[in-house]
C-alpha cells in the first residue's frame, strides 16, 4: 500500500461504503484541499487491483467498500502509522 491517500481511503471505507466523490469530499473536509478525480480514481483502481476494496454498482454510481484483506491491510497500516507518528504529537 503506497502513500497517505491509500491509507485515508481505506480508513474512510472502514466507516461506511462511499463513492469516489464522497471520498474526495471527506478528504477536503479534513485536509482543506479537494483531490482531483485524476488522483482519487487511480488510487481506487490500485486498491481494487490489490484486492483491498470492491465495487458495488448502484445505477450509474459506483460505491466502494473494504474486503477482508482491506480490513487486514488497514489494521497493519494503522499500527505502522501510530508507531511512526506517535512521537510527533
């Protein structure tokens, strides 16, 4: 799993099923900057190819949620994040 974006996407999807626009809006709320579709959708594609998320098509909308592998990867990433950044606070 590469980068903070993948970590954030997995984290958001651990809370609820979301589409790309909702993920983008959530990042904007937290970071103050809205990522472009050219940033979000390639990251979603990579996470899907890695088997960490799956698509749920509802009409024209595509929602994403975590797979069991995605939950495991998030747990590991969260542990690494905490070990790395706990002293920063």
